[in-house]
């Protein structure tokens, strides 16, 4: 019975890697089945002992408890159910961390994830370049802001492609495997899709990863360093010359910097869609200053902004400030923010003790970076992605020539 559950658990984990970029519904079902297997497997006391020895798992439990306590203060808790549901997803961290995965399971889960992101990138390219028509009747394609991506929204799609590039780049640079040209092909296709869509976070993370790698290999392998920086320059230059979406994003960012950092007396910030994220940051910080310790209570952000900020801008109806750290600080105060940061601190510390630690810690650093630009910790798709790959990075034993 135990062997059967372990085999089923491995199959479900591998299928989850395949489904994350392709289907949120399938990922939901697979996670539910994995949790059932985890409970059926038993050994709960042994698993609890493992939880108690992990500081990052304890931090996750503290964050969940603190958010539950946050219902006790403040008067606006309209979104409390939504936020508790999203945070409960972090418990999957603990399910995976207290489970045993063989190396083959981790390897095949990663390879199928790379394959599924490659499929989604190719479809997005073909559709956006008008080589094929949108197949709405056959594939769940999402269209937003004149950008069409396959299977999920363009901003999530681009982020998944950027992290897939990170995995492929590591495998290409450090593992002497056969058919390395396939990895370069994947990175090239990912980059084409990333820079022909509107997802700024994905573009930023892609540039950040390649920039860090070019510096890292400057002394270790100057050829790698030159190759990486050369490829990055070609990507950015080509995107600016041939991608209207990328060029628009650059001009949009330049305009925002000029208005907010140079022309500090700008009068139309609240009305300008291009500067809406600046509005969120300023307004949220002003609120935080009033209640920095405990915040306004769990699920309060959307209600307070909708009621008290009358700028007339439709985007201020959002329930998050497009910044995970400010969102947590606003609702559960500086104590909640410290607990959140401790999760990533202890995870980075855990990864830093493993072989190829530099490559491994780029995963949490990259995820912490994108949390500056939206409330991605409360996104089902990206949270599951991070949980999945942290499990892989924390458990996979990389061999140089395997």
C-alpha cells in the first residue's frame, strides 16, 4: 500500500510540473490529489517533527496564524475569505517539504515544465505574430491589453518563461548533457515570446537573471560571460526595434520617471493609467504611516481604497496595491512583513548550504523581485510555481556530468 501511494505521489508531482503553465484547473485537481495522498500516507507525527526543525516552515505557519489574528483588529474585512484561501496555499510548501521525492521524479517534473512552457511560448508567438488565428474554441487563450498569450494571462506567462530560461541556462552552463543546443533553442524561443508581449515583470526578471549570470561568469568563464551579455544586448536591441509593445513599455517607464522623479508637481498622477502603480505606492505608504505596527486588519485593503480614495480612476478598485510587501504591511503591519521576509530569508539560507548554491538562491531572489511589482504571493499560479520549484531546488542533487 505504501509503495503504491509513493508511486502515485510521484506521478502526480510530475504531472503537476506539466500542468502549471497549461491549466490552473488541472493544477488545482492535482494538488488536491497530492494532499489526499500525503494524508493517506500517514506518519503525521514524524512529519510534524520535520516541520519543527525547519525555520522557514515555522515562519509559514506563523504568517498564517498572524493573518487569522488580523481579523481581530480593524473594521474592514471584506476580502478576508479570499486572502485566507490564497495564503492557505502556502501549506502546500509543507506538504512537499515533508514528502520524499526520488531524483527521477524531480528531474521529469522539471523537464515537463520546461516542455509545457515551450509549447505555450510557441503558441503565443504564432498568435501574436498573426501566423495563426486565435484558437479560442480549442485552447484557453487569454487576451489582455492587445497581448494574447496561451493558457494564462500575459503577465503570468512572461514570468513563467523567464524562470524557465533560468532553469535552462543553469542546465546549459553547468551540466554537460547531450543535446545542449535544445536548451539554447528553448531560451531563444522564451526570450522572443517575453519581449513581444507586454509583461514587464517577466522582461525585468529575464534581464536580471542574464545580467547576474554575465557578472558571475566574468572570472569563471569569460566566454560564457561575453556570450550571455551579447545575447542579452541582442534581445533588448531587437525588441526595441521590432516590438511595438516593448518600445511602448520603455517609453511608458521613461514618462513615469520624468513625471514622478523630475516633475514632482505633476497634477494628473491619479488620472494617468501609465502611473497607476505610483499612485498605489504613494497612497499605500501614506496609510501605512498611520498604522505601521499592526496595519488595518486582514482583508481590509480593497474596502478602504474603494471607500476613501475618490480619484475617479477605475484601477483603484483593485484589492491589492500591486506590491506584495506593501500589501502585507498595510493589512497586518510591520510584524506580518517581518514574518513574510523571514520565510524567504530561511529558504535562501537553506539553499545556500547546497551544492551549486549560487544558482539555487536565484529562485527565491527572483520571486522576491517580482513581488515588488504585484501581489504575486497571492496569485495561485505563481505561488504554486514557486512552491514546486523551491521543492526541486531544495531536493535535487545536481551531478556535474549527469
